[in-house]
C-alpha cells in the first residue's frame, strides 16, 4: 500500500514538466511543453507494459527455476521505486526527465504485474477477487494523500497568474520536497518487502518440516 502512492505520481507530471521547462528555458512555448508532457505519458505507458511483461515471466523463473520467493519481485519493484524517487529529487534538466518517467512506469508495471500472483499465493485462490479488489483500493488512499502533499508543496512555491492559473519559476524546487516524502515511503516499501521475503521463507520452511515429520511418522 505504501508504494502505491509513488506509483500514482504521473498525475503531477503536467505541472512538473511545465515547471522544469519554464525554469530551464523560459522561451519554451505552451505547445512545445504540451508535446513533452505527452511524450512522458508515452514513455511511462510503454515502460509500464514492459514491467508487467518482465515481472510475469521473471516471477515464474524466480519461483520455478531458482526456487526463490515470488516476493523478490516485490523487492525489485520497491527498489526501482526508490531509485526513481532519488532521481526525482535530483533531475533539473528537462531533457533527462524521461529517465524518471521510464523508471516510474517500469516500477508500476513490475508491481502490478506480479501482485495478483502474490495475493493468490498469500490468501488463496478462492477469495482472489475480493482480496485483489481490496488491494486495488490502496492507490485511492495513498495516491490521493501524496498528491495532496505534492499540491501543497507546489502551491507554496507558485504564484497566481491573472487568469487564475498557478505558475512556478523555481524549477526542481517547486516540488522537490514532495519527492523526499515519497522517497521515505519507498524506503518503507523496501523494508516491508524484505520482511515479506523472510516471513515467506519461515512459513515454507515450517511447512517442509511438518511434511517431513508426517512422512517419518
């Protein structure tokens, strides 16, 4: 649930791209900035697709070939999210902003590509529809929470134009503090992923021991 907040960050790309471009090149036209915004949406969508594809195939390889926990995919996704948030606090050049969009999309796809399998393994197949439906409510809570934080920070650095629109000339610093918040959330997600891996290993070890005892008896 924690890392579904950072995944919902694409809603802010509109203001983010505009703020960076206005700070980097104040002669950039609205049409040009809009084209860049659409490009970031395309990058994010493509990388999300790639992440879902990789996590689907990769999780099966991890479980069947390497005999490791599927929760390692959750850890990988959390690490990508963490790295994306670090990039978000540092990138002030709009020409490399696509790197942030790509990482966010990849992490988003990796997470939701493997999540149904994790829910099925953890809670069983019989209640999958209900449990998966409950899990998908997480972005509603944390996504809106982080967007409110982002909006508050962005508004604090912006001015109101005569037409009622808000504009920020501080570039990266228009929203940088918001990425520090999601960086902390991503770090919590990494720690929770490691705990899930450990818990899964303990549960499977106990199950194997019980099976061996039953066979000996």
